[in-house]
C-alpha cells in the first residue's frame, strides 16, 4: 500500500514522504494527518478524510518511471 521513501524531522515533528499508489484509500491511513492549505494557513482536515467526507487523490511527483502504476 505505502512505502516510506524519505524522512525528515522539524523540531518534535517527523515528516514522512510516502510512495503511494493512486488507488490507496486515504481513510485507511489511521495514523496520517491530512492538511489543507487555505487562506495562507494549514487547516487540519484529518477527521473529514478519515470519515470519507473529504476525498483525497495521491499524485506522484517523480519521474514517470519512478512512480507506481
């Protein structure tokens, strides 16, 4: 489902870049935090994503050969 590619720390927070296929059900990622950028600030939309009220689409930002099908 997901493979960890990169890890970074900023203070007490740890950020993971995941290599996800487009078919991943975001509501199944119970330990994830989902943020939306709105009006110059991040808004936590995790509850809406986990409850399937807010759809999420994952896109690969790498070279096509490096993306999962």
